[in-house]
C-alpha cells in the first residue's frame, strides 16, 4: 500500500526567508501524481503545486517549487521569500492513476511565518 | 472559480443523534469526496462518489453512509453519532477524466459530539 510521510510536524521561519518542507512516499508504481496542498487557518484547502512522476522537470509556481527525487521517493516543497500569508498547514499527497482519483495524504506540516 | 460549500461550519450533536452533513459544488464535477481530518493523521477518505447514485468506500467508512441523488450534492450521514466521530469533515470535488485532477475543497464542518 502507498504511504506518505511528512517528518516535520511544525516549522517556523522569519518572513522573507526560504523554507523547505519534506515529504517522502512509498510506492511500487512508476506513474503517479504528487501534490502539495495548503490549508490556511480557518480557510479552505487549496492546491499549491502538482508534479507528474513521468516528468523529470521540477514543477514551479511563482515562489513555490518542488524538488522531486523519484529514485529516493522524495517530494519536498520550497517556499522562497516567505510571506505572512504562507502561514498554514501544508499537506503532501499521492495519487495512483488507477485508484479512482483517490489521494493518499501525509499528516501535514504546520508552517508559521514570523514577522 | 470552483465553489464547494458545506452546510455548516460548526455543529454540536449528542451521542446517538442522526447527523447530516451536506456538500454542494457548482462546477459540474463528477467526483465528490468526504474526508475526515484529525491532528497528526492528515486526511482520511470516508467515501467517494464518481457519479450520481454511485459510491465507493474509502479507508474509514464504518459508522458513516452517503447519498448522492444529484450531481452537485453529496451528503454524509452519521447514523448514530458517537464521541469518536468528533472531528473536522471536509468535502471535495474534482473532474473525472484525466488522472491527477485537482481536488477542490469546501471550508469544512467542525463536528462536536457530546
């Protein structure tokens, strides 16, 4: 069975710093999707970034980028120039395309950006 | 923008009550999901529906049932609420078709069972 592990329950950094959230996963599949979702305090969960396993190029979305290491089964999220609005729970998730669109979720990392 | 709404943000119920949580999406998505979110456990899938009147059990379906009579609406039912069902409940929807589709979430319902 696939599993997703986020080893950092909580992190805090100063505003404008760069922070990296770690995620590892376990699968025997070759083709799959990986996601980072963000859940701000008292607000809705939203997608931050998505990576397709067959694409070697790391996905980027403005200040958010991933370091996808397929052989190591690692999928870390880097947030550059962190802002107060980045304070949130961040969840890593895995999808097997044959799984009826079901996501396997990590436990989450609580990220606090300090002014 | 996709909008997913849930009927209540906060709900307090007593043990043994029947509880209905409703979710509505306005983007004609085929897939709808109910998750339970608990600290340190991430999100766990309760039920999933890929079409009207179709449902599949997720990882933790015990004590729950669902109903999808219309495409835009997906209801979660706690037949007889228990204190261990105190949790945050999240609804999500997504397009069918290509894999890797984004799931869009509602604001969540925080349920307290006394």
